[in-house]
C-alpha cells in the first residue's frame, strides 16, 4: 500500500512540476511561470492547423513567443532555444519568430494538454497559415512537453 501511495504522489508531483515553464534570458535571469501566471500575463492566441502527427486539424491556444519577449523587454536576441521534458531541444531564429509568429500552446481543442499528449506546453507554428513550414525542418522545431525557453542574446 505504501509503495502504491508513493507512485501516486510521484505522478502528481511530476504533473505539478511540469505545469511550470522556465524562461532563461541569456543565462542571466530566470523566470518561472505557472499556468495561472501565463493566463494572467499573456493574451491568448488561438489558431487551427493541420499537423503531421494528427489526422485532423486541431485548434491550439497559447501565447505568442513575440509577446513573451516583449513582456520582458527583450529585443536584442538572436534566437530562442526550446527544451522539452525529455531534453529534446530546438533553436528558432529571430527571423522565424518575427515572420511566422509561433505560439507556446497550453490548450488543444479547448482542453489543457496533459504530458501524455505532448503537453503541458508545446511550441507551435501555424502550418495551415504558412504551408511553406510544413516540412521536417520546422516540424523538428515544434518542441512538445516544453519545460524551458532560453533566450539567446547577441
């Protein structure tokens, strides 16, 4: 019984910890945001897109990466590094952030995204709006189970 309780508590602790997003600004400043703080600080953005991992179009809601950078007064960055719970990571350039306006999603089809379904946060490009992004190079940038964002400055 004690072992079962330990497993259950560990699962809840993992889910609670994974519901936070860490933002590092060029290894100088660290900001930890809860889902509640994200909802309070950032205007939600929603779009519908078709992804290679799903048969049907999905609706995603999150906040714009550009809004995150603006919120913290960051304009002298060169790229942004996104790191997942499994330590998979990808770097997105400033040009791609400006041109394609990716979001960090926290809802898919109106529901919070659990870890087992690629959540709680997922970097997302709108492939329906920008069909030129529907290729492996950009699929690889869409880090799911996002835990950390590192802003790389000049």
